[in-house]
C-alpha cells in the first residue's frame, strides 16, 4: 500500500511538471512572437530562458506542496505502521454502513481479532520484530480479504474488519480462513503464531455503533477464554 502511494505520487509529480514545462515552452514561444513581430523589440536569450526557468521553479514548488498535502491527508486516515485504515477512519465506514442497512436493509458483520501472546514477542524479540510481525499480518490479511472488506488496525495488536453484505455464518467462515492463514504463515525470526477472532452480525433493530463493537469484542474475549487460536461468534 505504501509502495503504491509512493508510485502514484511520483507519477503525479512527473505529470504535473511535464504540463508546467509544456506551458512554459508555449509561453516562451508566444513571448518571442509578440516581442519580435508585434512590439518590434530585439529579442534576447534571457527573454526566452527566464519565463521557462521561472515557470519550472513555480511548478516545482506547487508540486511539492501538492505531494505534502496528499501525505498529510493520507496520515489522517491510515495507520503509520501498517498503512491500512486507522481506528478513527474505520468509524466513518462503520457509521455509513449502519446508516445504509437501516435505510435500505441488508446486512453486514464485524470481525474483530488480535494476535495471541503478542506481548511475549515484544519481550523476547524486541519491538522492531513486533512491528515487523504486525506488518506481515497486515499483508496476509489484506491478500485474503474481499475487495469490499474494510480492514483497519484498531490499536496495538488488535485489528478489525467490516464485511459488507455478509451474515454471521459467512463472516465466521471468512474469519476461520483468516485465522488459518495467520497460523500457517511462517514469520521471520519467530516462526508461527496464532490469533483469536470474535464475530458479530449487525442487528438493525437493536444495534448501534457501540453495541456491535461491544458484541464483537465479547466474542473475541470468549475466544481467548476458550484457549485462543479460534473463532467465536456473538
């Protein structure tokens, strides 16, 4: 995701500078025509170079401002380590999905999960290794998620997925697939690790933001209580 952002930003910068350069060149040519043929003034090299140089410098400054603006915007809604959505921005998607289901019907589910005994990884291998594990988990889950799924880091080693148009049964099947993918993945340095999942389907008549998250969290707590490395439903 980060590489895609960098690539897109570079392409936009190159495109922007190209059009600025083209604009400067056309302006310089028109300046030559106007100076020589309309004003009948002797044309110099400086009259040709200065508009181009000034335009390129101005364009570079605008492009730099544009890149910084995009980076700041991205930082506002993504997690700085994993580069997936952060908890705050996830809440916007959840609000919108609740509103849609209450207005037009349908269903969605929440999948809440965290990594088992993650504190031991930080204690035994260091926080840099722990960060690397979080990044690898993000890659594993991102590859397995459907295109419509909204995936976010909820905090620490906790992650959350909003699964649109997915009932409880379908969300449990998806969560089990994700749990197995994490368990089967061999992480650098630490080898294998497990994860626990809690799943809840939104009830349009009784649920709101707080209750659906609370039910998914309780299901996750049940998975921990029952021995970890499992999926529990609310």
